[in-house]
C-alpha cells in the first residue's frame, strides 16, 4: 500500500545546497536526517519526505516541492505550505515565499514572504523582464500579514 502523501511547496531566496536544505526540511517536519530523499521517478524511495528541487536563475532561486508521508512526519496531517515555509525559513536563515492558502481570494496574484524571524508579509510578484523562469516579489508592495 502506498503512503498518503501531502504535497507542499515554497521558494527559498538563496541557492541552498541540497544537504543543508534536506537537513532543514527534516528538522522542520520532525523526521530523522535520513528521512528525506530526492524525488526521482526512476528510483523510488521509501523516505518519509520526498523532495523535488528546481534551481531558478534569479529572484527566489530554490524552488522546493515536498511529498510528505503523513503517517511518518510529526504533525503532518493538516500541515500547510505556509507553516512548513515558516519553519524552514527560520532553520535555514533565509527568506522564503509561499503561495497563500487556496481559499485566499488573492492566491493568483500574491505571495507570502516569510522572514527567518517568522514575520509574514503579503507581496505582489515582480516582473523580472524576459526571464519567465524566475520568481521575485515587489518589495514596495509588502504588507504585514
């Protein structure tokens, strides 16, 4: 039987090494250090948390998707991307952006910026010109959440 997986995601400002990122995610989700593994369709893993990372060229560089086994991660049932992003921002000492919850009316046009000290701001996405694969925020639009 396949585990029930919760899908979560966020983007980290810096280009974070895989080892540092996986350690932060494991700590944030209360799994052992070896409880995270790279998501790889060709080499399935039984890890509690599968991590898919895409490095973007500018803006918030490290795009993270998590597939969390809810039966093996501490308090995972009902966990949100915002909650995990807040924990990871503090553990990595990096700014993180995350989409607002799906029921938020502004979900299509805004992000939550989470600072390493846990502060949250609503922000509008900034255009980075020709680079469609980059995501950044317009700091002039920051509003405390």
